C-alpha cells in the first residue's frame, strides 16, 4: 500500500457531495460494507457467553478473570493490547439489614430470590447494596421523599416535614442515586432506603421476570452513590490511580456518611403501607396499592443497618490498539466498560460485545491489508459502575495525547437493548452518525430500509453516567453514545441481569447487537478513514442558540434572573454569545470551503488541516474548569450538578440558571464568547494562506 | 312599573360597549348585584339538608317525597309550580351475585360497607346495580376489555381474543357505561362486570373515604346502561310519557340483554389477579398491584347473576315559573335533576341547591316589584339518572313552545364540586357567560378578583350525559352547563355520595355552590333582562371552522376519507361550509349593526327582533334529524354515537369521519350549508326595512 492511498481524495468527494460531514474518501460504501460483512449474531452470542459467564464486580476475582479473557480475545485478533492496571478506592458489602421495629417487628427481605428457571441467579442473587454508602446502624421515623431530588427535598421542607433523624424512603428514578443520598444527608436523614417502584419498573410496566421481563417484588437495583466534583478514583483526583500514586485522605473525598440501602418493592410495601401521615402531593404517588403518605407517623420505627468495607483494589482497563496506516497519531476511540454489578448481560455486556465484534471486523480487514487510515482504539473499561473510574483514569493518564490527537470517542454502554436506534452526540459528530445510519440495514424492516429511514434522526445531549465523561468533559474530545432500545423489561443492576434474561427480553437473535456493531463500524470508519476529519465545528453555533433559548425559558420559569428585566434583559445578556456563535459559524464554514476548494492534498497538508480541525473542538477547553469543579474543563458540555444524569450544555450558564445565580451569568457569557472566538481563530488556520 | 321599563335601553349600551353579547340593559350591575345579594351559604346548606336527607332513586317512595319537597319549596317562593308527572319505564334491582367458581370458589363482595363515621351510609350502602342491564345467571371465562370502548373491543378482536361466552371485565372511564354494555354484547359476551379502578378513582388519586375523599375498595359506581337512538323514556320515543301514552313493546327499545354488574376494586382484584393470559397492551394497565392480562385462561371461571325488574313507574319534574314582565312568552330555563342513585349530595344535589337558591333570588326580586323582563323557568328534573328521562319528556311535551320561544337552557347538574369555574356552552351563549364571569367574585381570592380574572375562559363542547340534551338536540335551544370543580375526592353514584362526604371533600362552607348560584343569576339575568336577546349567532361560524379543522385532522389520522385526495381533497369537500359560514357570519354581524343603529325601540319592534334572533338559533334544526337517529334534530351539536359522553359538533360530519364513511360527507356538507343559509336568511329579517 502506498502512503498516498488510492481511496483517499476527500476534496473531490466534498466537492461532489457539497456536504462536509460523513464523507468517506474514495469508496466509502466499499470500505464500510467490507467491515460490516464480518459481524455475525453467532459471534456476538459467543462473546456474550464468554463475558457473562460469571459475576464480575470491579475488584473481585471474577473481574480479574474477565480482564484476562478480554486481553486474550483482543490479542487473538492481532491487536496491540494494554492491560492498564489501576488501583482505585472500591468497596465491598459486608452485611445489611432492614426491619420495622415498631409498632411490631417485621424483618424485611433485602435479597433477591434464586430462580429455578434461571440457574445463573444462584450465583448473583444476594442482598443489594449501594457502593460508597456509609456504614451504620440507625433507627428512626420514616419519611417518603418521592425520588429524592433537590426539588423533592425542597418540597418536604416547604411542607414542614422534619427529615432530621428519619429513615428516608425514596424511589428510584428522576436522578442519579448518589444525589438521593446527598440530599437526604444534607436534610439530616439518619439513613436512606432506595426502592424500585412497581409503577416505574415493575408490574405496572409488564409481567415480572421470569414470566415476563420486568422487576419482581424482590428485584433490587444496586449502584454507586458517589458524587464528587471530579470523576474517577475518589482518592486520586486529576491523576492516574497507579499503585504508588499520591492519595488524598478518604475523608476529603466527600463520600456519603449515612447508610444507604436499595430494596425491592416487596419490602418497600411493608413500610410504605404502614405509614399514617398526610397523603403525598401531586406526582409523588407510585404503583403500590395504597395512597402514599409523606410521613410514617410517630408509632412507626424502622431500623437500617449497613456495613461496607472501602479499600484500594486492583482492576484494569483493557485497551486494544489498531495502528493507523496514514495518520497513526490521530485516533478514534471506541469503548464500553466490562465491569458489572452481577453477570451484567445487559449492563454493560450487550454493548461490550458490540465493541468486541467491531474490533474483530477492523482487525480482520487490517490483517487482509486494509488497515484504517487513523489509529482505532478499542477499550473495555474497568470499574465504571463505581463511578466511571477506569475510563477516567485512562483519560487522566493520556490527557495530553488525547487533547492533541483524539478525533472522537464512541461509547457503547449497554448499547444493544432493542432495534430502535438512538444516539446522543456532540454537535460536531451528528452529521457523521446521520450518514452512517444510511449505511446500516434496519433489523426486521420488511421493506429492507436502513436505520436512517426508520430512526427519527433526533439526538440527545450527552450528560453524565458513563465512560464518555472523561473524554468529553476532561479532554475535550467530541463524543457520542450509540445504542438500540425497545426490549420490554427491566433488570437494571439486579441479580436478574443474566444471559437468560437478555435473551428473553431483547431476544436470542442478537439483531440489536448486530445493528449496533454495524453502526459503530460505520461511524468509526467514517472518522478513521476520511482523509479530512469529518467533524463539523460549525454545528456548535446553532446548537448553542437552541440551548440559550431553552435556558432563557427555564430561567424565566423558575425566576433565575433576579433583577434582570424579564426576557429582554436576559436576551441582552446572552446576545454576545449569539454574536460570537454566528461569527464562529461563518469562519468554520469558510474553512470548509477552503478545504473543498483545495482539492487533492498530500498527507502533510491533510495532517495540518486535521490538526486545525481538532483544535476547533478543543476551543471549548478551559484549564480553569467549571465553577467549583475544575476537572470538568469543557465549557460546552458537562453532567448537571443536581441530578447527575442530565446534560448541562453551556454548563456555566446552565448552573447560573438552575442555582438562580444571576450574578454568575456575565462571567459565563464571557467565557463562552472567548471559546467561540478560539474556535473561529482555529478555523482561520485551516488551509490558511 | 311602566311597560317601557326605565332600565331597558339596549341600543345605547350596545353602542357604548361596542359589543353585542352579555349586555344588560340600562343598569346591569344593579340588577345582577340585587339578585346576587340574596344567596347565602346558610340557605344553600339548608336546601342540601332538605333534599339529601334520604335516598331517592327515581320511582321510589323517597323520590315521591323529594318531589313534594321541591314543589312545596318553589310554592313558598311564590312561583307557579307544575308537578309534571311522567310514567317512564324504570327498573329496580332484585338480587345480584358474583363469584369465582373455578379453580376455587370465592364469593365476591358487591355491596358497600356501612361506615360508622357516616351514619347516612346505613341507608345507602347495598349491592350495586346498572339500570336496564339484562337479568340472567351466566358462567364463563374472563376477558379484560380495558374501558370497553369501541376501540378496545376492536383491539381485542385484532389480538384474536374470543369474547364469545366470556364474562367481560371493564373498568369505568373513557365512555358512558351503556357503550361498554353495548359493545360487550355485540362481541358476544355472556355478561359484563364494570369496576372502578384504583388508578382512576381510588388510592392512586388520594386517600379513601372516610379518611380522605376517594373510592375505597368496596365503592361501587351505579348507573344506567341505556343506549338508544333517542333520549327519554324508552317506551315513548318522541312523545310525552303520560300514563295513557301509547307505548312501544319493550323488546323494541333495544335494551341490553346481557347481565351487567358494577363492582368495587376489591372484588375486581380477586378476579383480575387470578388471570393467567398474556399481558395487556400499552395503556390498558390500571392501578391494581399486578400486571393486567387480557384473558383469564381456561382454568378460571366466573359466575355472574343479576336479577332486575323493569316496569313503568311514576316520577315527576318539578317546574317552577316566574312570569316575565315585558316578554312573557320568551323564556330562559334553568334546570338540574333531582333524582339520585342514593342520597346524591354531590350528584345532582350540589347543583340542585344552586337552582333553588337562584330561584329564591329571582322570586324575592319579583316580589319586591322587580320581575324579570322574560319568563324564567326553574326546573328540577326527574329520572335523569335512568337516561335523561324527565327533562326529555318535558321537552317533548313543550317542543313547539320551546322552539318558538326558548332563549336558552342553563344546566346545573352536579355543578358545585369546587371553586374552579368551568363551562360548556353553545357558541352563541359564550359571550354572555364571559360577561357574567365579570359580575361574580372568585371565592377565596385574596386579591378580591372576579371569576373572569381567574377562569382560563375556555369552553367545552356540550355532549351527552345530562338534561341539556333535550333542549339543545331536540328543540334547538342554545344551552350551557355551568359548574365549579376542584374538590379532591370521588363518590360518584356510590353509597358514599352523602352530605358528610360532600362537606368533607368540597367543604362545609358552600363557597362553590354560592359561586355557581351567582353565575347562574348573572347568566340568567343577562338572558332574561336584556331588551334584545344577547345571543351571538355569528359565533357559530368560527366555531364551525375550528371543528372542520379538527375533523380533517382526525379523519386523516384514522384514514376516514377513503379515496379522497389527502388533506386537499378533504379541504375541498368541506369548503362549501366554510364559505356558507363566512356568509352567515357577515349577515349576522350586519343584523347586529342594524340593531345597534336602530337605537331605542318599542316592545313590538324588540319582540320581532328577538324572534328573528331565536330563529337564527333554530336554523340548525332539521326535522329529518341525524342519520339513524331522527330525534336528534340539531345539525350543530349531538352526543357522539360511540362513547356517549363526548360531543359531536357538526355531528353528521363527525359521524362520517368516525365511521370512516366518506360517502356520507357530501350529504352532511349540503345540510350544513343549508343551515348556515337559513341562519343568514333569518339574520336578514332582523330590523329588515
């Protein structure tokens, strides 16, 4: 293969199509079709059998064996394999108990039942736990706090409900469970019980597993309750968690102090059904067969005991690299975590198997003499479930390289849950995904159409909650999450997230995982094989304007703007961003025109152009970080600070609105304007005279 | 009082305000303020004590005593009282039983519990029944049919569920219960059980009575299951049900043949919880604590036994008349039924007491020398609960007089359920109600504002389900229903609809009933005392255009238009109505301008103008009636034919759309065009040269 590859020639294609994004150089259809000839349902199923054969919580022996299996599998493909060891603070459950102690003693079941129909549950069924919750033995009155959101605790305060010393019961949903613990603790609760409501995930949605796929009365959602101003290992903020790394004291990590216990709705019913206080306000009622109440009354007393051990344990990311033939420094990263709360057939493995299958396709093509133009990294992350730890540590370890050379990150966490395609993505990546959707057949479509013909084409914003966070928010790498939904069931973080459950609910045919693998191949190939990186930095401008409109409406609704003169004052405050966005959009579009006009170019010129394009993405990085959380250095996108799952776009302004901190708007506007200015300046560097 | 009343002088006021509707002649505020000085909470409470002291199902001894009490009360006010006796086919429950017979025998409770906290329930609690259901003793498999709507039974057929011979369980809601019975019978069911779902009216909404106000597990909604192509007594279609009237054979009345039984959710849970078939489709799940299923399976067998006696019984309307001083022939009718399924404190009596209190105000003013200009009729209707019988019979008995002279009908069924004002109204009446809302204080408003300032000002369309139907749909009299909502509870048609329940849920202070009384006074006075009848016939035109748009959208959604060429073809088909509506609107507006320009006029001229205005309303009457139901002679509004509660506006076209009968559109359009033509022609008669 000559260095000047025959199938590169992006300028001609750009000129022909008149569009920038998603343009595969030369013979895009041939390249993607070749990649997509490799994945098969049988292979996906085999990966699934390999990785979901045992429970593998991060830091356990099952985790270590899973890491070995992944490394061996990537190695057999002929990829360069790095087992990236890390030593984060993890934790283990020791014991837990929940009981009603007055007016009568009732010991409540907090463990799942073993199902004879699903032998895997003999290993996974056990008492539920929330990692990083406090250890303790507390007894108190009961308060029901709905979903335990910031707003829910504000409403309780408004009703005059005294949460101090109480055992708070909150249902799952509405936020990341860590915020339930944070707000319960701030309100003075003695302990927190989080339960799965049958109205949200149980019988009201459908038949319970194993007859159907939904949560039964004993099904418990495990999960971390970590909330910090940074992501990754709690003890090594901003630095790689090597064995010998300097660590902060655990007391400085701000972990929850109160005990936190997850339970199923069978146990919750025993407590909630004995409450005697006033009926709940509108929207707080769940699916249990009685009217929910806010307070348990004086006679009802509940005891919660939780014992956990927190310690530094070994785990690892398994990172497989396929070196690019033309631009080996530039890299596209595809990732999904490998750790799970139990077997993890759905979370994360239905995405992990698509990762493996995509790697297998790229590796096979490379072995046949058709390597990608850029380096493609396939990464299986460790300890995601404890707090997005493995990927964050790898990003910290590789920060400068990523900031210089990373083209994009594609996340596949729990990606194959059905055949309804969906995506969340940075604005600059959306065109690539739209184009890729035209390359992949829609499973089960009688008319033989592509994903593009069936998918509505709308994108979500990327928030927190998975391994894209380090790439996007710490390293400024444009990111996306791809996936399919539609399976009818719910086993999230429970003992029932097994292969049998997955094959019953999502199906035994792996159509979803096949679609996701093919979408991954098509997106990754467009990013890795196009001579000019197909990122559309101009897309930030209209997206920012959309977000400013939404922030204005939200701020007016909640009275966030203080003395500002209604909508007009807010519009005036935001106007500099709108102007800067328009200017940046114009300059980015002009850069693309120069690129298209330049025609065929050599590698050196292309590399310089690509460096400028990546520089436009990094325009959003600001070393000062976001207010109060410096680790989050991307001024365009961050997880929100009040629920943990939602995205804050233009997060400094979103924070000012949500916190009703009108005084913070001016500084946020100035930094956004500066970012758009940097973006425009770097656009000017593209094919500069 | 001179015949040329000082406080008449509409033309000047019209000229001053520049509006047509809601103009009280001379001193509107003084007249309405005087009327509204009479009503008091104490008096409303006394009426309530009088009328809700015992159960009074139509045809029973309690009904007869209630009729005597009403007649005496009106008589004491000095009104002319007619006890309008009628002899309709009614029915009485004899016995009923519901039990699971296999795989185990479980006798189910179908009666409400007596509540020690509410002694009235000792009289009202008993087994529930659905009037006019068939008598029989049937045993069969179980099928759950959601709300038993036309669409629900179509969905069951689509799923291949065999309803023949089955006992169908359907939850209340979504339609009039008579249609549940009709569609169940048409699908071949052996029997029908209708239950109150806790997700709709029970614990999911709030605490049960007596702790709260919502339905407990044993609370049963009684009610008629009559569905006919006419309203009123089943045996005397279109004619007054006098003792000696000619009657059709009962077999020709099309009454349900299958037994129908209402139950509470405690009993329903026993059956639904034992079903074993497939899970229900989206939207069919209710609030019981398990996943609902469509079929009970072969092992589950349920027995339903219902015995009722149908017979012709005496009941009566109590009609009190206050003769008008200037235009005694012209009349405004205010009505509410008096019969109830039990005590009826809410349904209907909280509206009936507003009727009584409004009558008391008008009568007191008349006794003080200030009678209304037009005759005002206050009517307490009998046997509404069995099928809107009493009012329909009175309309049939007075049809020609009503068609000639009735200005409007105001319905108050169950009107005082809270202080959030609401109204449904014929288009021509909406302006009057809007103006009246400015006359009445909003209860509990800290700023002392009027109903108009708080009420959103949107109107519902009048459908079926209460005593306006005869006036509006048979006699062409513009009608409205006034009321207040907001009380948090549900005792509808149950043993718990008692004074204690009402005072707990709506409140002991009668603020709602006071507001409704005052709104009734203000609306009735504007209609009765304005020299020129303040009906805005021009309002039909924009309303018709709104409805045509909605029908077009609905028809396109359900594929109702057959071979018509999409939206354009439909628009072309409806275009003649739009043109006719615009022409009628122009002519009606011109008539109003002539009236305004005419200035002060004598009674003869005013009477002629008013006759023309009433004639514009009757433009909608067509003796041929609606397709398949001649009794419904109003081409503008009718109850729908598939659910019984909704309104069909332009019903002939609504029917064509709902029945996907594109061939019926042309004839419907022609009759609408003709009606608008008649309306325009009668407008031309107003103050014609």
